[in-house]
């Protein structure tokens, strides 16, 4: 296996010449390498469990919770604070209500290790 590093995407060809310590014969090997950046799916139906084409116009249907609205290109977490006590925010029941799951799918050619954070928690030295 030959490993290489590049900062650009593409296919690369190379030629390796080497010789064996116990032989006078020179060996030649053609190599081909492929480089690509990790790619995750951007299709809303692949990422979000609940996708709506548009937001309903009349209350209470217009108050969505944990739904992606395609016409707005927006994920609506819903009314997170309505009717909730601050003292109960760390209970398992409240965490279940205030959380959701996203499906992240690697569509790249190679294995990817990804880390996610909220934009509000990212500092300048982590970018």
C-alpha cells in the first residue's frame, strides 16, 4: 500500500522505481491514487426524520415541532420553553422532549471521522 497526501481532489498517477538489496535488478511500479474530501448527504429527507413541504397556515398546526420545512429551508425545533419549568430541564423526560436525532450519511468515497458542534459554541481558534 502506498499512501500520499494532497490538498486537491482528483486522480493522480505516479511511477515508483526501486531496487532490491539482494539483486541488481531495478523494479518499476506504476501507481494510481484517488483523492476526495468527505461528503455528507444534504438531502432533507436523508437528514431529518420529519419533513414538511410547507408550514400550515393556521394555528395550532403552524406551530411545528422537530420538523424541517422545505419552503423555508429551515429546521423548526418547536416551542422549547412553553409550559416548562426551569427546575425540570435536566430530567430525562425533559431531555427527551427537547432533543432530536439527525441522520448524517457519508456519501464520500472514503471513510470519514466527523465532529459536530453548535455554531454558538465554536471559537475562532477551532475554525
